């Protein structure tokens, strides 16, 4: 199910006409650097600039609604504990409001930036993502939380979670690599091996922190992009076997094995390893259909449910707003998934389609894992619920990713005017991006109408 390469409308001249095989030009909408000939005809280097339209408002509404609801729930779930420990009920919710404002600004900026410029910085961005993951292992720079060195603290700057940066940079570079690879992605030497060389360093570094939850999100997102790009099922089978062998050789930490055992039977240690799971299920059960009401949670403030404003915030949502509130949150993520998939399918080029696929898969897979942990469908992992859980790095990077998604949605094309092949991933069509296009052999040219 390879992703179809799309083309711009071709001229309707016959095989012998001078306009055959050349894209139609809008005199008022030509790319920068186009120099018309003496008679007004476009020069040989001219490229059609696509018309931009309004972004997909469903994406914007869903994300803003999730973020606003998240701020409300962070305050509701942390105010009591913050007041007891720091005499400030906004100790956690206050910074979350600031991060949300910065994230909104990042989203608006990225929405206005042509997403094709990301191809120019895809390689250095990937290198930066790997470097910050390596810096986490420097003892003087890292900050250990819960036995895991996931945070990078440099001087007076706020601590950041490098894995969040690595998620986005990996998606950008994979989209760039897939767009330049074409159908050769189905080969072992031209597809599978380079894909592993790109993704394995990031996966290994995050797994070594250790952060099994984020490792799962990154791996699932990368494999989703690889599958949508046209990889074959046997390639995934081979990589799954290699991944399983790698986990067996490296081995899981003791606490990770304990979490798997707790997932099977959380009541075997209700005050120890199973405490999070049991308290989360209890919160959901207390909420009923309509919930106890905002601020009426019996487990809020983290007094009985650790990480109530972070990893287990969905349990507090279920307790205070009941089944209705929980379903509303899930529905907003479904809207985001649907709109993201629609943007990917209607993207004007392969790079935009793969970029939209990666961003949508990342946000929705992470949301599914977080909610699955709370409702005891998955073992406990320390990952946040996008746009809702407290956390500056996650919120800002997620907003920036949505801004890129909105930038792609501004140039989506209706299916009825799309054609099978697009030359837009080649040459200098993207303002300086010099990338080879796919070589599709044995493909007949589309028929042209006679004059």
C-alpha cells in the first residue's frame, strides 16, 4: 500500500504540441525566481506555486480544546498537593499555562512557515536530536527522576525532555528520506537497512535512559511511516524478530519486569507495584457516568494517586467528569486522527504526506498508550497524555508539530484533481532542496487527448 506520488495538472495539448508534459502555469502564481520569456511564456525552471487556503480548523479546534481542558485538569488534580507542599495552589498549573502560551505561539509560527523548508534542516535537526539524547548520559547535565535519566538540565535553563525533541526530528528526517527514496524503499539494501540505520540509534538511546514507554511510541511511529510508505510485511516481520532478540540480549530492568507482572495481576501487590493501576481504576469507577464534578475528586492532588496531574490525569478526568468526560477526550483525539489522516491523503507531495502521517501517528499512538495504561489495558509506562498532562517539553513540541500539520493542511488538494505522479519532490521545486525523485520503471505515461 505504497503512498501514491501526486502530480500537478498536465497541459491538454496533443503529443506533438509544445505544451505536452509541461505543468500549467498561473501567471499570477509562479514560484520565486520564475522568469517569463519574451512572449509571456514561463521559463524552463518555472514551478507552479500551489494556492494556499485556510488550514484544517478541525485540527486547530481539537488541539486547543484538549490544551484548555488540560490546563483545567492540571489545576484540579494538583492544587491540593501544591498548596500543602509549597503553599501555592498554582505551583504546577501556573507553569503549565506559560508552556501552553509558548506552545500556541510555536504552533502559529510553524503554521505560517512553508513546511518544505523543513527538508533543508532535516539532517541537522536529526543530528541535534541524537546529540541531546547522548547528553542525557552526562552525569553533570542529566536529572534523574524515578530512577531514569530522562531530563537534560543545562545551567539556569529549564530542564527539557530530549526524547520529545527526538520524536519530532526523527519524523522530519524520515519524511525527507522516504520522499527521496521512492519505490526503492521496498528493497532490503535501499529500504530496510537505511531505515534501521536511521531509527535504531534514537530507539536505543531512549531505551537506555531507560524509558520503555517513549521507546514504544518512537518505534511505533517510525514503523507506521515505513508501512505507509510502501514497505512489505516481511520486512516488518524480520525487524520484529531482530527487535525481540535485541530486547532479550539487552534485557529489561527489574522494575520493568515488575510492571509486566503487575499488569497481569495488579492485586498481587496492591500497596506496591499495583498501587498506581488499582487507584486509577478506582478513580474511574468513582466517576460513574457524569462524574463527581470539577474539583470533587477523592484522589486528586496526588495524595492517593501519584502523578495525578501527569501520567494518570485521565483517571482524574474520569472521576470528575465521568464516562461523558472521558469519552469526550477520546473523541477529540479521534477527530485529530481523522483530520491528520485526511491531511496526509490530500497532501500535495510525498514529503508533506509522510510528515502528516508521522505527526498524527505519534500524537495518537501516545494518547492510546497513556489511556490504555490508566484503564489497565497496557503495563504502566511513564508517558504523558498529549496536550493534557503537565509538562513543558511535551506541550511545546506537540504544539509545534501540530503547527507543521496545519501548514500542510493549508495546501491540501482535492482527490479529483490529483494525478498518479508528482515531480515536486525532485529538482529545485522546493526553493533549494536538491533531492532525487523516485525512479518508477515500466510505467506507461498517462494518455493525452488529441488536439
